[in-house]
C-alpha cells in the first residue's frame, strides 16, 4: 500500500479539535444500525459529497460500504478497526475511491467519533 494511503498521526494542534469540540452537545441522529449515530454537517445531493460526524458505540459497526470517491477520516475520539488495521484518536485515514470496508468501533469506555469527508458518496454493500 502506498505511504500516502496509510493512516497517519495528526499533528498535536489538530488533535486539539477533539478537546475543544464538546461531543455531548452534538445533536446526534440515531440510525437504523445499532449503536451508530450521525450528525450531517454538509451534504451535496448533486455530487454526493458530504461532511459528517459519526459516533459508533464500542463494538458496534458501520455497515459495509464502498467509496464512490475518496473518503477522508479524522478519528476524534476512541478508535475503530477494519481490514486495514486499527485507527485511533489522532489518526487521519484516506480510503481510495472504489475501496470497501466495514468499520467496527474498538471495545472500551469511549465511543468512536469520526469526522468524515466523503467525495461522491458511498454505496452500502450489505
């Protein structure tokens, strides 16, 4: 896998976002998937681009999906695992167009909270 696609540790200054952002004040919307909550910040119906906060309770999984374009993810709190490994708070993950995965929140005391930027949307594969 090219180095540009591996998870990278964000600089400390960017990790402060998770400290400054009070996740308890986010108006989360429950989904039909157990333990998965969303807060849509921006969605473009025409292009499929979206900026979304995702909260996954420990042990819960986001449904399997394929990326129509690239997906950029900042892990703000907790962590998750997928076929590429574990991704924890402070990690930046770039999922290439056409890739598919099923993220599962790591077990532990904290929910996994992600800031995701999807380009051209996703397609559920389950």
